C-alpha cells in the first residue's frame, strides 16, 4: 500500500487494521497535504492491484455517511410504470 499511495504525495500515517493476522480489507492513510489526498482519491480509486483486487478509495469526510447506512439492504419500493408524454411534441409546433 505504501508503495502505491506514496506515488501521489508524502504519507504521514498509514494504518491497516488486522484481525488474526489478516487485513480487515481497509486502511486509513493520512497525507502531508490535502491536495495529495484529493489526488489519491481520484487516481487510485478503481486501480486494479491484481486479478482479484480493485481499490475503492473513499475520503475520510464520507465516513459519517457510510456509518449511517443500515446494516441490511432495504429494497426500494417499485413504482408502477407511467407512459411518458410525447417528448417530441415541440417539433410539431407550427409557430
């Protein structure tokens, strides 16, 4: 991780929580400059590490929103289909 993320700026702190010797699948990275963190979010997000692993980079300010998500997925209520109005009606305007 340090090798990949240090390419965009100076890392002050990199923490990767572990349990029983295995990564929990996420890490916290603190950069010296905010600009470096912004570049990391845009450049490293979606980076394919290998055949089975792709980075998903989320800025720390999103943590509160992610923590407020429900534990279980709730499927949205499906609305009945409504026939759209004629979207090209303005082409028939004779004025």
